[in-house]
C-alpha cells in the first residue's frame, strides 16, 4: 500500500528493507503542548480530541509543522484516528507502528492501551500493536517528553538557551521523522546484515527471523540489473547465516557506486510452498581497511575530501522538506568536489543514507553527544543503547565508511566512557574503522584526528607543514591525548571561513576574522586546503561547512542552499591530487 502523493514525506522510509504492506501516517494530527507534564493524569492517552493541529513529521518548532513554537516544550502530544486495511485484520497479520525518530522520551498508546516506550531522540523504533487494534478507526496517541537542558539528554546542536547562538541552533521537540504502519505475517523476516567478500565476489548474509520458524525456508535472489547473479535456499531459523557466490562482481566505490538488488522470500514447506513474507533490499560490494596511514576502500587508497554537514533546514529544522532535498544536499557537495561528509552531531535519516548509497557519496556516522554530561555516572547507560541502535539500523549502507561516537571531548570528560563506547562499537561492527572522538582528547582509536580553525594560512602552514616524520602531528590537547601510534591522521574540522556580505555583524557568527572580498575568501580557502592536501601524513580533510545554519554563516552555500561562490572554483581546489595518493 503506497502513500498518497499529497502526504508530506510520502516516500517509503526504510528503502533498504521494503515490504509492500504499509501505510504512511504523515500529515495532520491533533496536537497539544503539555508544559506541566499532566497530560497522562488528564487522560490525554485515551484519545480525547486535541485543541491544536500539527503536520507530521515536522517538529513543532518548524514552519512546515504549522505550529512554529520556538519556546521550550516539556512534552507534546499527538493524536490521530487510523482505519487499518481490512485484509490486515482478516488475514491475521501482525501490525507494527514505526517512528523514524522522536525527541526524546516517547510513549505510544493505541485505543487507550500503552503499546510501548522508547528513550532517545535520534534512532528509529517500532512497537507491535496487533493486540491493540480493531476493525474500523483506531486512536493512536503519541507523547514525547523533551528536556534539552538535562545533563542526561544528548541533544547535539540544539540550543539550551531560548534562542540560537554561536554554533547551536533551533531545538527539535517530539516527532521529526516519518510515522508509519506495517503489516507482516506471524513468522516474518526481522532484519538482515551484509558482509562483503570482494576477493571471492561473494556476499555473506545474516538474516533474523521472528516467530515460529519450524518448517520454514528462506529463499534469496540477488540481481545485477535484470540478471540473476546469485541464489540461496536455506532452512530458516531465528538467526540464519549463509553465503552467496556472485556470478558478476561489481564493486561499490566512491563516485562509481554499484548496488545489487536482493529479494527475500520466507516460505513454509508444504504442498503449495506458500509465500509467507517478501522483502526487497539492496547491498553494495565494498570493504574498508587500514594500511599504515592510508584508509583503503576495496583495497585502494582513497583520499577523503569531506565536508561537515549539520543536517538542518530553514523550514523543517531537523527534517528535510522533501526527499529531493536530501538528495540535493549530496549533489551540492559533489558539485564542489567533495566526495563525502561528516554527518555532524546528528543521526541522519535512512533516506539520506539511501541517496548516499545511490550517488557514491562516503560518510562518517556520528552521534549527537553534545548536551550529555559525560562525567555523570549514568552517562554510559543513556548513551550506549541509542548509539548501538544507530549502528544496527545503518550497518548495511556501503556509503558509511566509519563511525565517530563523540565530538570534541575535553580533558575533564570521562575517558573510560570513550574507551568503552569505542570497544562496544568495534564489537558490533568489525568492518569499519572507529574514531573514538573527533578532535580534542583521544583515548583509544583507529583514526587520529584534530580540529584547527586558524584563519591565517601562514600559521596554519606552520602547524601542518609537510613532514616525513610519521610521529609529527598536531594534537589539540597533547598533554592529555593518548599516544599517537601511527594511525591514519587528518584534520577533521578546519576553515569555517565567515562570509555573510550584507548581514550585520551582531546577527551572525563564524570563526576568526572575515575576508573583506570574495577574492580574499577564495584565496584563503585555497591556501588552507592545499596545505592539508600537501601533507603526506593526511588521508583526508573535512571543511566546515556545507551550508550556513541560522546565525552560523561559514557555509559554502547559504542556508537556503544557494552557492556563495562558483562551485567550479571550489571543486578545482578540492580535486587537486593529495600527497598521500
């Protein structure tokens, strides 16, 4: 069941694991702001009519939501009546309610019964609601409690003040990604993980099946275009692992992506071999490895020309107004000669990763650790669950080439927290490198990086002058950093050049002194970037940043995605050969 085009963000929200039986619930919902946290005592969960309206999936702070409330909201409530397709009820299917993301503590009631709760503002979650639904209308009520100022709530770049300031921006409260229903049979495919073997041209698949698997088989077909290039028919179990040799080997590479299509059928043995569950998916044949100071993609050194992407939008805040806008941001970056991005202080939605997979755009997945007091004894418990959910959700995207759970941790923070999260990340994903924390104080890491916003190219060159001394690197806090052991190294934040002609000084923010002319900007950008490109110890750079965000005006594009300079000029600078290549 496809969503109607009039529904905002109507596209299928989980493109790497697709079922045909689904219903998009974006659009108009009843809405209430509950500052006193008294809504449950007032029985809002029973489905009483709400006094206001909101357009989901846009947060109430955004213009697209139709609310536009910028003040702190202790909790928000949503209500909608939903009629399920008759065949879902008649065929006894299991029904799931999915929420792409909701900030921060979210509880769902269906027809007055509590269906489940989730804590975390950035990852997708779902509840089976089969036992609560009925024929005809069903009242779905959702509450989100949000306290951006809590030291136990990771909030990324959301401002803890009333207004935005510096590099902190408008908050997001409650639902900010697609809400949708899905139907599945009693025994169904719950998820898959792909492990590529490029040398043998094979893919190993770990498949999870929920329900009674007795007498079931999992049939898998892999296609390259219209050609079937691999098949498997295995006995199903709660966790089934099998390998498919591919008759055609096509690699997924930056700028030259290739994606195989996959069809899964979970069938029950018997006379009719009845189809039980059908899911379509895709994967990329791609490996990541470290070789000295180089990071290899499919065994080849690839210099990573990265840009910082905050994932904010003028009218949707955390939520892109359209699916095309997600793709558009990647195309804007590619147009300026970047081949990837640090997805900064935010877990991006699955549709973004889908477009990165399709366009051959490499990314580093991050977590919005800002706002969380790392020294708090409860920080590990608050952090770990959602971070591991993010890795689990996005594991199969070939465009993600590494993880970075923390950003800019200082000497006063809890080093053991970083060490435990680094090791937990490696334990659940051994296929990608992990940066323990981007910039500042490293504890245990596969990649060593730094941040440096020096605006004077002469001083910047003195810091990052080319050197054949493998132990000579710039560190933000050398007295506190773990010893450098020769890992791949790069400057993962630099530049941030302040450029906002025509805007008053007190209405904007950026790094250092501003250039006075476009020519001065471009010369500075060229000088800073070439210094990093010429350093033989650098495997990458990351420029701050792709677009302006509210008052922060150091983007290469404006907040409404207009280029400040001819993209071809920036592209020519970025595309120069690096010393390590």
